[in-house]
C-alpha cells in the first residue's frame, strides 16, 4: 500500500447535517404544514407552529399574518442597536467568524498567466495599493524558472522594490531549493510551497509525482525553518483535476496533512477547476462525454464540505484557507459554506482571493479567474464579518490593474458600484 493509499480513518469523519428546517424552527420561522390549512377560515392551527414553548397562529388579516412576522418586525425596529443588527446573520446561520483574514493572491497568482508583459513597477504599485486598502497578506511573486512563467521573471526586482509595511506579510512561492535560495537573497520573509492532490495534475504541472513533490518540499521547508521563515502550503485540485477527473477527499487530506507536518502554518485548499459546490449532491463531471445519457456513469462528487471535513480531521481549522475559482459561479457560495462548515466549531476564517478576479490556471482549460477580492469583501461585510479592508480603496486597486491590462473590471461588486457612482 502506497503512502497515498494509507487508511486515514475517513469513515469516522463527521457527517454533513445541514438541517435547514431545524435552523428556521429555532427562530419560530417555519410555515405550518399544508395539511393544517383551513381554507374555509383562512386559518392555521396554532399547534402547527409549535417550537418548544412558542406557539404561533396564522390568521389572515391579523398583525401576525406570517409565523415569522414578529421576528421581522423586531429586526426592522430602528431602536435596535447597530451592533445587534450587524450580528443578526450569525443568529440565522451557523456560527460565523467575527473576522476573516483575506489573502490577496492577485500580484502572483492573478498576473502569472498574463501574456503581455506587466512591468515590475506596475506590480509594485499594485501591491502598495492593496496594502493601502488594508490587506495584511499579499502574495507578492514567485521564484520560479522564467522558462515556465515568463511573467514572473522579475521576482527579485518586485520583492526588493516593495516598501514592506510592518504587520503585513508578503509570501512568495518557491517551487524548489533553487527558488528558495533566490527568494532568501531577495529578502523574502515568508515562502509558499505548492502540491497537488491529483497525481495526473502533479505530473503535468510540476513534472513529478505527488510523493516526489512532497519530498522536494521537505527540503525547502526544512531550509525555511532554519532561516526562521514562515511557510504557507497550497494544495491544488482539491475537488477535481482537469486531467484525471474527481479528486478523492482522502487524497486532499493526505497532502494537506503532510504539508502541515512539514511546518506549514497555513494550508490553502484550491479548487483549481472551479467545479466545487457547497452541497453534497452529485453532479455530472465537467469532463464527461458530450451525450449526458452516456455520461451518467461518470459522476463527480463536487462537495466542498466533504473535502473540508476530510482535511479538518488532520489539520486544525484555524490553519486552513480556501481558494476558489469562479468558473461555475460557485465561489462565493463555497466561501460562505466554508465559513460555517462545522456546527461544533467555527468554520474557516482565511480566504484567498484576487483583486478584480485576476488569474486562472494555464494547465486547467476553461478555468476562469479566482474569486474577486472586492466581491468577497462585499459579502463578508454584508454578513457583519470584519476584514479590516477598505472596499473603496480596494476598488481603486482593481481599477488600476484593470486599466493597465486593458480589460473590464472582473468584480461584479466593483462594476455595479462604479455604475452607481458614474
């Protein structure tokens, strides 16, 4: 049995138990069953909305015309404290974190696949704008061979050109010891390593097996610890691989566990192809045959929750970050379910995103960009979750890089707000 196939005890993983009805019942906000409807009187029996000691009747024309009316009326009361209103989403949903740390990956992951040259001065200015918006972690660049990623051939110039602010992290990707040594020489204080949960993707992307990549990173992380550097780990293809199809959550858990054991302080889980969904339903694989009837046998378990539950069995939840691409428009939904993935404990509180939705994966055909940081911040602020990010300044950073690249804004939030203020 190979190390990738060793039993992880995943059969004992906690089951997904999102009881949506129960969540509404806890607020006294459940419609009575249709069988209790007295069409002749327009009334529901009071017992149909029995929630513990609360019994609520439904009477047409009364002030309580809906069972949830008292809650709505209370929420709309202008006398309520603003902080209480801000915290309301946490009472309606599972526990949400009060603060989410956003890791901005635009300057590296977002720009690495741009065909036209982006000058180092533009990258440096973009990083300064992002930090000025309040982002405390900005992935600066990658010390990778220019042969593979020409856009990042200026890694040393960019890192040395950044005016590093206190309290801000500027991790750089180092795929091997040679890249690590170059990063150290350029003044790196935090590095990142990158592994895949898909054997096929690992071979096609970094030309080695998963085990070979992990062995390589053990040397890099050992060197980083000797220099006192922090280490961030990335796991790609956590839901599916563009080459090999669906990814077993056990493989994701194994790779994440190995990176954590090496000393990675954060493990970022990347849905490289963007096929993940927040539920537990099986959906047809994006790589299935054209005829859907023929393809019925090729199902893809696209559940983000199942994957997260597997990883959380081996890596502490506060060490896990999520990294979603928005190929199927599921990124924000996936982030939301990640924040509340466990009822017993708070969910994930570290989210990767890219300003103006920059980025993608050159090895994953059709995989569009990362989720836009502006959209993530807008959603989190709407949930009453703090980020320390100034949305207006963040949009200015998005405007800056989008204009330089000569393309429309990749953020729906920024696009909508710009139209309102035009």
